[in-house]
C-alpha cells in the first residue's frame, strides 16, 4: 500500500471530525465529520464552517466573524486552536475543541486548511444517549432546547416534535396550575426543584413524570432530569386502595380483631370491647380484660404462637353486651416480622348464641334419643358396605333402639356393628337387607307393609305383619319398623263387622221399602176415609131453603165441637148468600151434647143474629135444655120450639109468606 492510500485510510478511520477547507469552505470530510454535522456524505461539501455554527457564540461574539479571523490566521501559517460551539443537524449544540492548520502542499495554488473538530463532551454524549432517565435543557420561556433520546423511547414523540411546542402543552390539564406553581418557586431564589405531573404521550395516554430541575440563571436555562414514575404511581394507588380495603375489612369485620405484642399489650383493635372505648384499649395489657381464671390459658396460647409461629385456639367467658357475660372463641396467629414474630393477632368471635344453640341441640338430641328409645316403633341406622367389585352388597347396623333389638330377636350389644347378612336367625333381617339395598342403589325412599312368615321350625306360629319405612341417608339408610299384626287383626275384624253391617243394612233397607209401601197404602186408605167423612159431614149438615128467607138445618147424630164449628161456618155462609131472615136449627136427631158443644150452638145463633137472621131452635131434648140452663146462657138470643113444624109456622106467620102446597105424592 502506497503512502497516499495510508493517509486516506487514516483520514477515513479518524474518530475526530476531519475537514479540509479551501477558501473557508469544505472540500473534503471524513465519516466522523459527516455524522457530526450533516448526516449525509454530500451534505458538508461546499459549506462554510460558519454555516455549521450558531449565529453567536456563548461569549456573544459573531460566529462568522470569529471564524474568518481564525481561518485567515491559519492560512498565513499560524495554527489556531480554540473552543467553539457548533449546531447538530437534528437540533442541539456541540461544544468542540477545534484546531486549524495549513497543509504544506507544493502543487496547491490556494492554501488548504485542515480542521480537526474534537467533541469535548463525547463521552458524556454517549452516556446521555444511553440514559434511562430523560435528560434535557429548557429555556426560561418554557420551551425545550435539548432532549435526550430517552424522551422518544418513553413518550413516543420525536425530540423535534417536543421542542416545537411549549412544554406546558404536554402537561395534563389538571396538573398545569400545580406545575406553574411549582416552577414559580425559581423566582423566589430556589436553585433546584422537584415536582411531579402527568405528561402526554404520542398515543394519547399520560405518564407520571418526576422532575428534578436546576436553574442556571446566568445561562438563561433550566437543566432537568425526568424519571418515568408511572409504575410507582400505579403501585402507590393500588397500595392505597388495598390499604383502604384492608382497613374497611379490618374495621367492618363483625369479630373483635386485636393485635398484641410479646408482652400481651394491645397494639391495635378494630372495635371497642363491651364497656370500653377503642382509645382506652391501646397500650393496656390483654390480661386487664381477661378473667383471672383464664390468664394461664391466654399466656400459654401467646407463648406457643410467638415462639413457634404457629396457631392457637382457646375459649373464654368475658364481658358481653348490656353488662352480661358472653362466650368468646379466640383464634391466635403470629404476625411475621424481622426474625421471630413480634406481634400476634387475636380474632375473637362471640359464640354465646352458638353455645346456647349447641346446648339446646344437645338437649333436643337427648329428648329425641329418649323418645326413640321409648317408642313402640323400631328404629335402625345402617351404613353401606361394598364388596371387592365396589358394589354395595351389605349394610352394617350402627344404631338401634330396644324395640328394634326385640324385633330382630337379638340383644342390642350383639347387633351393633353386625352385618345384616350375618343375622341368620332373623327372618326380618333377610327381608330388610333386600329392601335396604334397593333403597341405597336407587336413592329413593321405600314404604310398604309385608307379612313375614313364621321363623324356621315354628310353622304353627302365625306370620307377622310389619310396616317398613326406609329412607336413604349419607352413606347408608335409616329404617323405621312397626309390628302391625294387631292392627291387621283388628282391620280383619272390622272388615267382617262391616260386611255383617252391610248385610243387615240391605235387609233393613228391604224392610224399610216394605214399610214404606204399607205406609203409602195406609195413606191412600186414610185419604179415602177423609173424603168419605167429608161427604158424610156434608150429608149430616144439609141446609135446606124451605122458602124464600127461611133456612132449615136439621142436625142428626152426635154433635161435637168440630162438627159444631163446621155447622157455624156453613150456616153463616148460606145466610149471607141467601139473605135469609130465619135460620131454623132442628135438634130432633141429636141425642146428647156436652157443654162446649152447646156453647158452640149458642155462638152460631148469636152469629146468625148479627147477620140479621133470627135463629129458631126446634126439637130440643131435655139434655140439651139442661145444658143450656147450666151454661147460664141468655135464651133470648134465640127462640125454641118443640117441633120443626111449629118453628116453620112461626117463621111463616112472622114473615107473612104462605106455606106452599104439597106436591102430589107428598104430605
């Protein structure tokens, strides 16, 4: 390789930016210079060095004028070295150590200068690019001037997009006022500041940022380091919510939660003890609220938990509501700490109601067992047993009363734990095994009544009727048996009695039908007799109109009060109908009357007179006359005559009518 190629290779490989200048403009640049100033190979050629610098340098001098002076001096053969500020192609500034020297080229008409630009903070720039936190510089008017690459990685915006707008545009609206308030503290003389706010991301979301800012008033800048604390904020929020939930749970749980230290002093409590406020509990010994007889129990439980880190349980009697006593179940567990457990948590549950319920349950069970034992029914409980193929093949007696032992014909002690298949002498057991297996396999209850045959060798003994009720229970069955032989016998007797009664009822029904027929016949006969009697009465009380204005009523036979009433009704009706002036009652045919009958006749006579008809009575016998006298009746109410003819003549004479001539053949 010739020397020229060696120079070219060294020029290309140089880490510092190397530029060749002619007339103050770039005619050659190595790759490092391209990366530093333009980003493209042809972007530097033909450009003046002043074009790569800001208008002014930090000391206020004009960049173009300052560079011209230094280039002119180097062209005269005076090497130059100076610290200079350049612009980055994507924004930002570069502080670099710059050397200018004239190259000794014999065939060059114009001087050629070599510019060596060494970036002073190059190492820092590398760290700057690799920093996880977001670094930057801002002006006092609220705009970003320089930003590290981590801003793009964190927020999604390019650095150009972020520097194109005031940084307040990216702050969450709810945080702007607080951010301005925080940054205003620079005006009070503060040099450093730490605050937090939410910053907009490219995707529209916000991230929590923590700012550590330093004011460089002489430079008119603010330097800052920003850390993304979104995860920490989310964790803090989750922790706060978790703490609130735990506190709500701690305070809302219905049990007493008490935290005690190793000396049994109360550190925390979720609620007050009966009669004691929560504030007065803290710092006091747990034994102050424990009855002396339980101190050893509590002490032993705490020592076990705090020493081994395990758990303990104990029950005590303490103060209850309204000044009463209550049972408490206490569950003690260790609260882990650095090394061995320093505190213990005691969960106290008021179990007074449960203790009372357990006592009532024990009493109820005792009464139930007593009732079962005294019952006339047989009770058994049995668990199922499986064979080698895991099929339920037998049942084992786990409980029974005295009546069941009697029905199975074995002592209770021998029956407990026995399999039904082992009870060979019991006919009941053979039948029961088959039925119980059926219930266990189907899972449905069974209730039926069967007749058990006589035991082997006792053929003369009658069979026994038994009512079974088998109910499936967990792991087995419960059986109720009742000897119903006596009831069956009574049912048979009752059935026979019912059959006899039904026969008697049929016979009685036949007799009732016959009696009904006889009664109907009697009723018909009585009706005929009544009709005949009515006809006879009508014939026995004929009312004859002798001539106009004269009625004759001959009375024949016995005269009672009923007939006298009939005579009065009939006579009065005829008097009204015929307007008769005389009514002749002929008693010639009456043999004997009683006093009430005579009184009725007298009432007839008076009633007729009230209707304007004079009543004449003929044919009065001595008995009738005597009855009239005995009654003391006024005889002037009517007129009496010995013969009917006399009464008629009198009526004829008074009325002035003539007696009609008798027809031929009549007298």
